[in-house]
């Protein structure tokens, strides 16, 4: 019976925390005490992750009351999700765009037709050759080409001064990159 009450309480706490995370802009950055950026320092991320994990690990709260135990469990879950998201460049771009309400889960984004034509030509070129690492050079060149227009925006990202239009350019880059990465994966196999 107590276990069921704890589970119910845990679910309620998770729902409230999920709602709160939607309200608090850049919650993962705040959790790690970092300034929002597309390029967090991997060393600093790892250091903060270990500090937070050590301080908030549920094993440290075995003698605490059930509310504190649930809070520690929930916070540890958030710490792990935050670290995973902030450490992965693509997940981080998606996270920031979602936080800015410019990206929705499973969005079907329409890429520009000139880009799709370029991909089609590249795909045909790759299909004419056997898959090999040397065939990835044109794909890697394309990745560099699509990054170039947003490079400065991403490097100089400021939470309150980067415009919606600039973030929308990053969104286009994000979807183009995902598309090209699929092509890279297909070519590698």
C-alpha cells in the first residue's frame, strides 16, 4: 500500500516537474548552471554532471522522507536527460529550438526544393559507386556547406538577442543536416 502511494506521488511529482520544465526557459542549462549555448564545453559538462550526480543521487537520500526521495529520483532523471541532451550536438539544437517553440516533436518539415534536387544528384552519384569511406567526401562537403550560413549565428547565440529569423535558419540547417546524415548512414552500409 505504501509502495503504491509512493508511486502515485512520484507520478504526480513528475507531471508537475514536466510542466515546470516547460515554463522555465532553458531548464537544462539552468540545472547545470550554464549559459545557453549551442557549444557547451564537454569538459565543463562532464564536471557539472558528476557534481550534480554525486550531490543528488537517490542513494544519498535513503534515510530521507518519501518526498525528498522522490525529488532526488526525479532530479537525477533530469540530470541524466540534461547531460545526454547537452552532450549531443543534434539533440541540443533540437532542444533549444523546442524551448524557443520553433520545433515540435516528429515535425514534418518541408525542405527547400533546390536542396532536395542537390541531394537527389548526390545520391545518384553515390549509387553509381560502391559504398566506401571515400564516397563520404561529397557528403561531408555538403554538411560543411549547409553549416556555413548558420555558423556565426550558432557561435554567437544569445538567449535573448538571437532573433526568431536567425533561429529559423538554424531550424532549416537542423533538418538539412538530418537528411544528409541519413544519406551518410545509407552510404556507409
